[in-house]
């Protein structure tokens, strides 16, 4: 079952995290993070992420996770250069 209705209801509160939510597909990204939050610190393989996020098509999960990863890398690089 999709968590999107609950996430949409929480978006005004989550808006304080502008860096994450200012981009397209914010509700989906939050949903993916919600589903992965209970996983211990080890990195997951893409297949494991796709299995956990069973309410979204595997290709969509892959695309959103890669966007999140590339956004995180660029923000860390900016922080190091300042």
C-alpha cells in the first residue's frame, strides 16, 4: 500500500527541509526514505531497496535513489569547498 497520502498530509511540516523537498517528486523521495529508515546502517543493494519500496515501480525507485545519491554527493562537495 502506498504511503503517499500520509506523506502528502505531512508535507507542510516537512517543508522545513527545503533542500530535500524543493525538488521534483519530493513525496516519493520521502516515502522511500521512510521505508528505508528502519534498516540498520549497512548500505543496501538496489534490489533490496526495490523490494522494500514495493509500492513504487522498480525503475522509478532506481531513478529516485540515484537522483538522491547524486544530490547528496554534490551537496557534500559544496560543503567541502566552502
